[in-house]
């Protein structure tokens, strides 16, 4: 298809068709008998041409420039038309270059839907873009780049203007969308008018943004806001130049204010909750010639309906708190910034000082209010620090880790409360939950409460994620080394009701050897799942973790690991799993990383589980999980019958002995036991302390002689002898070992060191009794014979009871 363009000289319009930058020549312009890659049509020309391809929009762009001289003659004010007609459908730019005196002002008035300012280079949704430049003498200032559908209705300029309209090749736009009017001098660089209707917002930038605002210039934004609405200003990005004279500032003119203009620094919190229309001006300064710096500003104006409770204030009393900050913020802060189009929620310290984020510090009392339709979009994040320098002072103190009432009474949902617990060397931290206890969040036993605690132990070198815990479990106490961070995170609105029942407490305790120790009292009605910290990334190298499991006296605990092996290979050192019951004589179970883990087992007393890591080879991690289940102890029916039968036999023996004694008393004086001073009386202990075994010493033997031979002269009376009352000794009939019981060493605790050669004698406790028997002295043996006869390879002599039975049989 051929195109004919005819330009009148009086219109002063030039059309330029040229290749798009960066596109190879694949199409040409055919004019008469010539092939060209570009075409320039000047005022007064009448040109017919055609393209050598069917899609010229892929290869060519077009500029249509109209020069308007308002200095030497009258200006053609009014609506601006897209001239000339009949142009080919190419990406095109219309440019209006208006020359005007600095003593006069020009006004660009846009038709609805008005304009929206965007950053340079930003693409408009419909690809229709306006660009406004102001010309003062020889300098050109970029007032801004704009898309359609916004709030900017007018731009007033000092001096000349270069106005550009960029249209895509397929645009159906037939009008420019603005007109030009003549105005008196505005005595500043420019005035931009923004009309905000209803709840809305506008983002605006200083001229030349993101480059510098012209030196010592002044410009104004006029905001037209309905009188029944409230406007707030937020500076999102700004920088300051280096001033030699004056000071960079912003000034507000607010109708009805008694202090107009109100002056603010760019670093100040800007006014909020402004009723109706207002003006905002930006004033530059005289810059340092050697190092001028850059003055620039990007800000947002938000218009809202007056809030129903805008006059309602909330008292936040932090006067008794210490080392704590409370930040009220929008949801997603600080990782996500809200979109400019999102409804805004403001937090106000006073009626005119509002912001999207407000931080309160301890030691003060605040009265805050909210400009927000939906308070559920706001959150609270608080942080409190607790430290200990001198253990003698802080060891006696118990700190409550609960959210203060000043926070829970606000109509804002608590997002997170962070306690940072700082302990110096040789001082550790103990976390307790006396009544609620804690449950570890594991895949098999997830937390379903309204809040949870995330506990992290940190040193400058490593960080140990202890785990996530929630109330309502079996963990009574956690002891940790190093500095601790505890983060309480809420889920849903339920925390408001459950916040009254928090019982988490902490204290500083003396140094512990393990990185972390748990004390667990399992719930008798449920399984308790426990897993190593840093799940699922594995324990750090050479870290040792312990669990102390409390088993009630009438119950038995079932211990079971979730897998057969540790699943790691050690590069240096060894990894161990140790299990040890807290009872005398209990054996310690130890497994290395190359061995099978213990099979499920019953534990009848309190016990320890310890996991110690080595330095694993690459791509292997030590992660262990185990479960503990409590059950009532089962009483064996056969054992009960055996005990009853044994009791019957002992009763029968007792009756027989009683009858024999009654019979003997009638014929002779009773026999009494006399302590034999010649036997070995060394205190029972470990085998290394005895010179003989139990079968070879006589520490359990008493010599027995007739009482009549010793005490007969004291018992004689005129009417004969009287037999005194004596007790009857019954020998121990249970099994006897060669050593008395002794408490075993707690060998798997790495902080206990023992000498390989020296053993300390154990103290004699109430359970360290030996079994003693009585040796019967035969008639005719000497009274002072200290050694009794040994029979059967050193066994003790016949007991008194056996001799009595023998006498009965002989009779």
C-alpha cells in the first residue's frame, strides 16, 4: 500500500521515518524511483511512498514534531490535535516543542482519565506514554514520565516545554488528550496538580528523578482532596545534596492550619490525617560546586475515609519494661513492601504523626491510634533482651518469658515475640515449663496450638536450631549452652485467649558440658516423640545432646528408635548413642555409628539417652528420632503364687522352731550368742579391699556357746535356774554374691574423668548389709576358741537352726 503525506507550511510540522534501533535492514522505503532506509518530510512537502515489506512496523519508527513559537508571536492555545492524518501505522512519537518566555507560564491540562507518574523506563500497560520536559534558557529539566489513568490533571511550567506522546503502531488513539493554555508566571520550576477522589493514592517524583533536582529550585504539588477525606504523606525514597547555603526542606500549606507553612526535613515523619486539600513544596539549596550531591524524592499520598475510631486512643504502658522494643507494622514487614495500590493502614503517635510502621521502646508510655479500615492487616513484633554478667546475682532470679499485658490488650494480632538471652562463658541457660510442659514439633506429633516457640542456640562459630516447641507436652526443662534466641510465633486469633496461661520461665545456671540437655516426664496416655536438634540438617560436628527421661515407680517405659542405624560415616572421631538407667547396678548400653542401634527395650527406672556426634564425611548428617511410651508394670501371677508358697513354708518352719525351743527350755538353759572377737570384721566393699573372698573369710560368722557356761552363776536362785527370754534368729535364705552391690559410675558423661588405676571405696549404705550366720559351739570346746571349723571347702559351719533340727531328729 502507498501513503501520501501532505504538510502545510503554516503548521510547521516535520515527519521523520527511520529504522528502529538495533534492527537489521529487512525492509525499505520506496519513494518514486529511489529505495531508502529513512524518509524526512518537511513543512510544505507533498510525498507519496510505500514500503517494500508487508510488516513495516517491525522495522521502522516515526517522529512527528511540531514547533510552536510563543515568544515572537501569539500561541495557538487550545486542544492539541494529532496532525497530519493518513500516516502509516508505525510506532510513533508526537513532539510539541513550545518556546515561551520565562516571564510567562504555560499550562498543560489533561482530559480524563488524567495521568499517572511512573519512573523513567517503566512500561505503561497500554504502551501509551507521555513525557514532559521544561526548558529554561538553555537547560532542560525532565518534569516526569506519565501513563494514562491517574490523578495528575494539570502541569504548570515556567518558560518553554517539550511535550512528547508515544503511541504503539496498533493504537487507536486519535486525540492527544491535553490542551495548552497561557498563564501568568508561577515563579517556580513547575506546579503539578493531582486530584484524588474517594479512597485512592498517588505516587509522585521530583523532576529529573532518579537524577538530581535542579540546584536552588522550588516546585509545588497541589493535592485536591474532598473535605470529608483524610490524606497522609509518605516519603519512600529520597537523598540530599551537599548544601553551601540554605537548607533542603519540604513545606506544607494546609488550609485551616495556624502554622502555615509547616516546614519539615526530608528525614522527618511527614504529616498524616490531613483533612481535605493541601499543597506540598520542595525547596533545593545552593550546592557545593566540588561535591554537589543529589537531591531527589519519591513519595506517596494516600487518601482515606475518616476512621470510625480515629479518636479512640490505646494506652501502651512500657514504663516498667526493660530493654524491649515493640513494632506495629503491616503484614509481611519487613520482607515485603505493600503495593502502592493496596489499602493503607496507619499507626499514629498523635493525630498528625502517623506511619505504616511504628516502633515503641521500653521505659515510656504511649497513646496510639489507628487509621485503618481493617486492623487484621496489622501485626506486632516485639523483642526483649535478658543478659547475665555476674552469676552470683542472676542465678537466684527466675525470669518469666511471657508476653506483657500492654501488648496483648491491643486490638492487633501478635506476630512474633523474641527473647534474646545472653549468657557469658561458664554460665548457661535453663528453660522450664512447670505446668504446661513443652511438646517438640515433629512430623509424627505436630503442634496444633495457637502459638509455638522456636529455640536457637548460637555462638560466633555455629548455630544450633534446638527445635520448635509448643505447650501441652512432656518436656519439663531444657538446659543449653551459649546465647539463646526464643521466638514465640502465633497462629490465628486463638493466642489472645491462651496468652493468660503462659508459664515459660528461664534462669541462668552453672556451666553444663553438653550443648543441650532435656528433662522429659512422658505423658502416661500418649507416645512422646523426641528428635535431635538441627533437624533435618543434622547435628553439628562434635556436639553432644542428652535426654533425661523420668519413669514413675509403678510404670515401665518402652524406648524405641525410629531407624536401625545412625546413618553416618565419621571422618574423624566416633559417634555414640548411650543409654543408662539411673539405678544401682544398671548396665550402660553403648552403640557406635557403625553398629546397629539398640532394639526396643523396657526401662524400669529413670534413664539417660545421649547422642554424641563425630565429624561426618560430606553429605552425611546425624539425625535421630526415638519415642517413649509408658505402661503400668505387669505383676506375674506365678511370682505371686511362689511368694505365697514361700510364706507358707517359712511359717511352718517358724512353728517347728518354736515347738523345739519350748521343748528344750524344759530341759536346759537357753543358749545365747556371744560376739567372736577373733573373726574378720573388715567393712564390706569392693573386691580389691578384701584379702579373702566371701567364702574364705569369717566376717559373717558368730560363735555360739551355751549360756549356762557363761551366765549360769548369775541365774542360779534358791529354787533353781530361770531361763531368760531371747530372740530367735532366722538366716537369710536368698542368693548371695561374692560382692556387695555398689553404684556404677556414670561413664558415658564426657565431663566425668576417672583414674584408670585408683578406685575410691564406696560408702556403706543401708543396703550394703552382709548375711551373717551363727556357728554352734560343741560341748567340750574351749570358750576362747576364736576360729570356727570350716567345712566343704571353706563354707561356713552349720547354722544354729540346722543344729536345732539335728537335735530334734536325734531325740
